[in-house]
C-alpha cells in the first residue's frame, strides 16, 4: 500500500467528503472566526476544522498553523480522550504534509496515528471510537445541508457508546433541528422535539438550545404558549451578551421586520401605480444605467407585489450578482438591502432555510459595515431608501427628502444623492404654493445638483423650469 492509499484509510477531515463549495467554505470560515476561543468548549474540533478550511482555500501555511494549535491543545491534556482525538488531528497533519510534498513528515504523522489507534481502539461493537464519531458528526453538522443525515448517524453512534455526553446530545439536537421542514412527518417532528428537550435539560444554561427548543415547540405545537418565555430568554440574551440563540428567539418574520429593505419601507402603492412604475422602469437602458442595483432591487419588489415571486427572484439575484462582482465596501453595504429583500421573498415562498440563510448574511454585513457614528442608518442605505421613495407618491417623496438629507449629512459630496434630493424637492412640491424660502431651497439644491452633474439633461431642464417660476 503506497502512502496516499494509506492516508485514504484514515478518519479525518480530508477523507470525510465534506462537500462544501468555495463560497460555503468562506462563509463557514467567517462564522468560525467569530467564535470566542477563550470560552470555546470544542477547541480541538474548531482548530481542526479551521485547518482543513484553510487548506481547501489554498492556504496550507495557515492550515498548518491551526492544526498545530489543535495538536498543542490536546498534547497538554494527556488523557485517554485527548489521545483518541489526536488521531484525527495527526491524520490531518499527515495529509497536509503529503499535499505539501513533505513525505518524511507525512509518514512520521502516519506512524503516530497508527500507534494511537493501537493504544485507543474502538470499543467492542463500535466501527469507530465514539470520540471520532462525535467529532465527525460535529464537523458534518457545520458542512452543507446534504451532510446532516450523516452527521445525525455519527452523533447517534457516539451516543450509543456513551449515552450521557452532553455535547453529543447538543450536536444531535442541532443537526436534527436543521432537518425540520413543514413537510416533516409527525414522528420526525416528535423525534426532533424530544432530542431538543433532552439536550436543553442536560445544558439548561445554553441559550442556544433553549431558544431552539422553544422555536421548534412553537412550530410543531402551535397551541404552545411560549411568548412570555421567549421574551424572558431574549432579555437574558442581551443581558449576558451571548447572541448565539438570537436567530431562534426572534421568529423569522419578527427578524425580517427589523431589516431595512423594500418590504418594510411601506411604499404604499396601488396595483395601477405599480403597473405604471413597472412600465417606466422597463424603458430604462440597463447598459448605461448608473443605479443598476437600485433598479433591480425595485423591479424585484414590484414583481413580488404583482404576485410573481419567480420574476422577483430573477431581478434580486441580478442585483446580488452586480454587487458581488464589485467586492468593495460600498457594495457590501448595498448588499444589505438586496439580501434582506431576498430573505423576504424566500420567506413568502415558504423556503425558510434560504430565508434564514440570507438573514444571517444580512446580520454579518451589518456587523462588517455599521452605520457611522451619529447616523441612524448607513448613508448608502439612506441613499437607496430615498431613491426608492422618490419613485412613489407625494407623501413618499417628502420622506425621500429626509433620507437624502440624512445620506448627504454623512457624505456631502455624493452627486447622485444631490441629484435625488433635487428631484425629490422639485417633485414633492409640484402644483403646490411654496413659501419663498422653500422655493429658494429647491432652486439652490437644483443648482448644486446641476453643477455636480452638468451633463444631466433632466437636472438642467428641472433647474430652468424652477428658475422660470421664481423669476
């Protein structure tokens, strides 16, 4: 048996077929980097998985750093449990050195794995040592949804050998809860609820398990009155600063209603107004359009409002694609609105997993790109909100003025917001008797916008129109 064939017989991340795409791995890496390493109770698993992800993302130097950290953590413990867990870690190290072309180090780690297997064999009746089954199950839970049933199998295998291990009950509960759908059989729903209850009772201080249990209880047993308990749990979550169960505590709709996007901006249009707006938008030249993200986001919302969620998704995914290609901070902020819209559409389509996934992405983007000090919203979001509201009726145009001013207060030189504010002011007060000071404000803003964007025929025409009214 040659070296590679020998490595392929080992139980470790390199042979577990985790089946993640590069994008999934990057998302997982971001999530793992948020973990508090000082309080983390699964530090070996954490470092092993980080090492594998770094290798999969083509950074073997970073991979080695994390795998060596895992090795160090376990070697300090010198317990039988540590000896078993080191089998996975040293197998990972054997693989990484093999892939880096260092065959001597790869063989040395391979020999250490074989020695550890002889010292700590699987108990009678077990295909794998329960410590290895447990880590394999935990790792598969972190991978994509297609691996959940395998994760459940390995966690159950570990619990069969050691039925009292809290962390395996926790892993099994989380894995099973992720398999829940509205189409789950009554037996499957009962099994999920039972495991969540067991895990919660074993770890009563885990806010995450408590929240998951209450969330699934309300979904499976609609008559269960859990609102007061959820409120208490939410208060405890904020008091302790531990937000791990927050997504489960807030129902999907409650969470969605907190997002800044077209679905909560109360655009207040009749079907006829929306149809007219759709016709106007479809005349826009997409090749020269300078506000393509806003355009696609609004088209997506309009299609939803007209009852076509399939068309809505088409435009919202176009917007997502446009921004992801840019990859700059401005794009990262603007994606918050787009991904919030996607979370809403998937919610209305009943695809809760996809809706929750986009909710999580929005939360991450909000943390990466917070509003500047003194701003209620990030100026990019204020700008898009203003741009969207100006497309609607007079009461919305008045709101648009406030949002454009808010955006310009943070970034006074942004010409597209000056243009939006000028248009909002001129259209909000059309056919209205304006006091002289308001007329002066409108004219001043139109002049500023025209000077910032002298090639805009629309601004030039509006400026001349308002100038003639004043004279």
